[in-house]
């Protein structure tokens, strides 16, 4: 029988058998597999049976769906595949090898109808991502853009504010800014937001968006309510936290 294993930091949080019915994955409680984390879209992805295989399909999520570290819109799953949803991994296992024509378990309860995909900032901001951080004595230093085609790693240099580091190297696919225990750029202080902004990395580019509509994110002194690409020298500002974006040499 095919199963899904929801994991975080290598720990298995949940095990779920699959049927021929669609299994939806997302942050909202009407999903078959709920992942209550701001890096996950309201209706992020679904897994369903099609033409003799299980298929995973992204539902227009902000941070994307990855199979074995490759971003996909739709992909056939095979035993052992690792599906990355935000910071969680959904491992697919099919040890029973479903032969063509073999009897399958009956579909379970119908999955809830999917409304328009809920993303972390704005629906129009789908399809792009990136990131991570840099230090405080670098007063808006501008680093040359890397050679095209070469893997680019960004950094955040903290200019102002109370954070646990002064420099952050952005190597992950997704970086959270806030005082949450899951934040990479960890803010300190009673009034610091739990989750302030998300930086996502995709195809050698980095994109930033506020984690919620009520969060005021500024780039170079201007309000930035929607997702946007980060460029060398951009100054990110959330509350009293301020940092400059640049590329690692």
C-alpha cells in the first residue's frame, strides 16, 4: 500500500495511507494532510491516482513544490521520493508495487473543493522564490553580481535592529525573518513580529514577501506589500530591523 510520511528535521510527524481519492496538502484545516506552518500555502499541493501512477501537483503555491530538490508543477511519484512543502518533507513510499489492474483500495471521503489557492502574501506572487543573510559594519556595500550561470549565494548584512547574528548566509530555499523558533533570521525583542517576512530562492534569484498583509515590509525605504525580487544593495526593513542584501564573493 502507498503511504505518505510527513517529516520535519528527520522526525516523522504523521503517517497517512493513500487511496485513489485526491489527497490535498496545505495550511488550512480542510486539507487531507494539514501542515500548520506559514511557509505552506493554504492549498499547496495535491497527490492523486492517474493512469497507473500517483502524481503530485502544485496548486499555485507561493513557495513551490519540490520533488527530490527539483521544483515541479506536476510529477509522477516513485517509491522513496521526497516532496518538499515549505520546510516539511512528505516522503512517498509504495512498497507493494501496484501492478496494472491490481485491486486498489476504494477512494476515501471526497477531498474538499479547492478554492483559489491561498498564498502567504498575494496570489499574483506565484512561481518565484529564494533565500538567506549578512553583517553590520558593511554600510550598504555593493558586491558585484556573480558570473552568469554560476551558483549565486546571497547574504544579509544587518544594519540596525536586535537579531541573533549580524550576518546571514542565504543557502536555503526558504528563509523566514521573525522571532519564531523556525525563523532563520531570528529577531529579538518583545514587539518583534513572530513571522515578519519570507525570502525564497529559485534559479539563482531571491524573492522577498511579507508573511502577512498586516506586516509592513519596506525595500529601500518604500512599502513592499507584494513579493519582489531582491537586487544587490537592496535594504530590507521590517519594524526596527534593517539589513542590506548582497552576493557572497
